[in-house]
C-alpha cells in the first residue's frame, strides 16, 4: 500500500486531536511556571508536583469514581506544594536551581511510595468523557479536531488569553512583572515582593498539580514516574515561549503534536519502533535550538531565581 | 579567629541537622504507613552497614553516587548547575559499551582503561554541549542539560533496540532491549572473594582524589573556582570565563560518564539494558549525586563519606521493603527532602556569617584553600542568574 494512503483526513484529524490532548498537561504546567518565572521564581520541581497531583487525582477517582473530586485533589496538592515551595524559595531564599530538584525527587519518591502502598497493582480509571461543543463540533474536520475534547482541555486553552490579560493589563500582572524585573523598585513603590512571589508560586504549582491530574485522568492510569520528565519539558517550554502565554501555548502544541505524530506513526507502522525513539527526541532538540534563538532575542526576567533581600 | 569556634563548626552542623530533620519526617512517614520507625531504621542500618556483605553492597551502590557527586562539585564550584547527570551517565555507558564491542579481544589491562576512558569521553561530550551553549549563546545550562537528558535516553533506546541489540534476542524473538554479554576482558575485577565489591570502588575513589587535586592544587582548578566565585573578577584577572564554563561542564560530564561505564561493566549481567527511561538504568544516580555533593559541601573528598551514607540508604531501602513492607521509594522522597533542607539551611548559615567580604579572601590559592574552603559553596551559586551571563557577554 502506498504511504500516502495512510495520510488520509481521518488520520490527520486524529493526530491533531490527540496532539491537542497531549499538549494539555504541558500547557497547564508551563503556564503556571511562566507566571512564577515572570515574578522571579524558578521552579524546577514541576515534574514532582505533577506526579503528586497525578497520583492524588488518580487515587481520588479510584476511590470515589468522581472525576471532579480527582481534579480538585490534584489542584489542592499543587496549592500545598506551592505554599511549601514559596516558603523555601522566598522566605528561606534557597538556591532555586537546586531546591526544585529536591521537590522533584520528593514528588517522584512520594508518589511511587503512596501508589505502591495504597494501590499496588495498576487499576484503570474511567477517563474524561469528551464534551462536544454544540454547533462548533458540527463543523467538518475542524469540529472534530478542536471541539470534541474534555472540559479540562478547553479550560487549559481558555487560560491562555486569561493569563495574557492578567499579566499585561492588570495591576496584579504589573506587580508580578515588577517583582521579576526589578524587585527593589517594586518594593520601594510599596509592592510586597514576597507576597507577589508567594501568590505566583501557589498559582503556578496549583496549575502543575492540575496538569498532573489532567494527565492521570486522561490516561486513566497511574504508574511510577508517570510524567517521564514532562514537568522538566514544561519548564523549558517557558523559555521556548519567551515567557509569554501565547508562546508557551505554541510550544506545548509543538510538543503535543510531535508526540502524537510519533505515536500515530508507531501504531500505523510507518516507522520501525527503534526509529521512533529517534523521532521522540525531536522535541528536545527543537527546544534546545529554540533556547538558542530565544536567548539571543529575548531576555529572561532580570531577577529570575534571585531571592529578594530587603536592604536595611 | 577561633578555629573551633561555632563559626567553624556551624557549617558542618547545619547539613547534619538537615539530614536529621529529613530522617525525622521519614520516621513519621514510616509510622503513618504502619511500620515501627525504630525497627525500620534499624533494619536499614544493619542491612547497609551491619555486615561485610552489606558494606560491600553499600560500597558498590555508592560508586555512581560518588562519581556523579564529584562531577557536581566541579560544576557547581564553577557556578554552573549541571542537572544533566542522568543523560551524561547514559551517554558514557553507551560510549563504553560501543568501545567494548569494538575491541572485544583486547586483553583486560588494555580494554578496561579504554572502556572507562570512552565512558568519560561520552559524558564529557554531552556535558560540553550545554557548556558551549551557555558560554557562546547564553542558554541556561539548567534547561539544556535537562533537554539533553531526554536526547540521551532516546539515543539509548534507539541503539539498544536496534543496532546494539543482542543478536540472541532477535533470534529468540523476545527483543528485550539489551546488548549481548559484553567482553569478559572489560569486567571490572572483583576485589574480594565472595563479596560484590569490584574495582569500580577504586575508580571512584581515585576520581574523588583527582577532582580534589584538580580543584585546589592546579591552576585550572583555581580558574574554575574563580569563575564560580565571581565571573567579573575572574575576567579582569585574565581568566577565560567562557572556556572555563565549558571545561567545568565537560569535567562534570566526564565523571558522570565514568559512572555510567562503571554501572555497565560492574553490573551482574555485564550488559547494558534499558527499560525505556533513564532512571531504569541509572537508578536516579544522576540526581542523587547532587544530593551527595550538596551534603558534602561541594567538596570531592567529603563526597566519599557522603556517598556511602546515601548508598547505604539505598541498600537499607531494599531491606526496608522486605522487612516492614514499606516501598523503597521512601528513600527517594527522603533524598528530595534532604536537598530541600540543605539548600534551605543556607539561609541560617548566611545569617550566622555576616561579613560576606571575607569570602573573596578565600580566592587566595595557597594557605586559605583546601579543607577550609569546604564550608563555602561559591558565592556565585547563590546569586546564579541570567544577569551574570549577560554582563559577561557584554564585557567580552
């Protein structure tokens, strides 16, 4: 059979649709991370928080059958970890490049520990039902690609314009940017740099917890190291997107769709399994190249990863 | 000033407190999981350190931790944060594996050094790339090393499922992604009859001593540390900052690569196997090495006891699983807490030492260097940020 026959419209639609689904956890986590970085807080522990959120959500759904409760548990775990991380990095001024690795290891070990102790053998849960948006989902091709997803996918993408508005048009957003670019100046104008950074760390980690919940419920399963470094990629996507929500979304979609193409090619058998490993590293290579471009064109928040110490 | 005053003891005391605090939380977790904390820790200690057999297993488990940790010491001292230990280990192991497959019939005295060197080279290459990206393109090495972890894992999966796979796996149709049993001439020799301790222990100890000499007894090490303490001052002193960053990351990667090679040739199966993830091969040593180095105050020699402690925790964790049915993942979580506590305790350490200007004195390479420098992580590490890099490029 000629190769071109595989690329029928159905496969294209399925690939894009699953790409959007796969992009969702990336998008949620990196939107949260970008908010934190805008205020000067680098959080490398996203992957650990995602794992904890994923396990919490999975376990809650397994016990109660309520997807809503699962999402809430994921959110709350993220919120708690955000508070903890803010205490470590803002109050105790720990080196952020390293403390995040501690959070990652904690999440990696803790989620595995709880999973083995409380669940043991993997049992599937019912994933999110797709939610067809009336009228829009009836549009041919596009409707199937974009408007037959679960609620959490819509939520994640709806957050992009909201985050852009909040960062660029509100007082809170201005305070966040000030805390990240020039905390001394912000402080002299009466903005509490600590309070701003606490808030962004909490919101950011809450989104990371939600990203974990979205991942676990989307896949309908939990296992050791479920995220497999997705959280680290989410951090890189913030640089990829040059700290702008819209750029972060573009980066997430690239990762999601590339992952989906690799998956699709593997199942259809276009490329052998071994070569699909090479294809799977394409997003990482793309990100490194993007980092080179971004580093020369954009500048990161000037006070990123620098604890703010008030003089006097 | 008083050598034995609290100002000198405190820096040693604080990391110890951090570990104690983590162990305390571990005890609470054990209790919450329905196991007696005393019994749990007792089992861990006796499994790891209570017998010759346990000690030798602990030593073997400590090898990759020590090697990666020593590499982390070099990188962090030069103010570059190397999160790429996992990938560098994988790459080192792949280079070493390919080397042993290329010359399987060389005698052991020639083949062993070749495979170890190949491992170090593989890690160094993967370390030099983010170094160059940081030095010349101002790309944060934290991110590029993380990305290269992913790249290295996929290369490993590709090679072990394809070109390097054991021909027997294809014949049997099982296709387990692993190499054939590698040349016996590259086996790391056992040190004692009946114990699991192999020559990798010596490799790791030599590497720790070599790193100590490099950092405090050579001009290259002096340059690396100067760059870590203050890139600006280093540049005004005529030190090539960019090259130093690349060298630091390459050395750091070489140590991790060596760890990967030792893992393959000291393993019981003497093959390289993948389960598709980097942790499956490294056992997270690329990350846990950071814990070892931080706990050792970024000093290669202190990293030796530090790696034994954390290696012992890994051995103890397995015993814990058997004795009180608490999954060994507990130890990974505890390691994470220790990292968090150690870096958070910097806060108290800084407050106990109010005059930062003194740190610059420690740049003097002769008398001030050595063990006294143990207690001071590079100033630059604390204020690591993009601005240093930008200023750096502006000046050059």
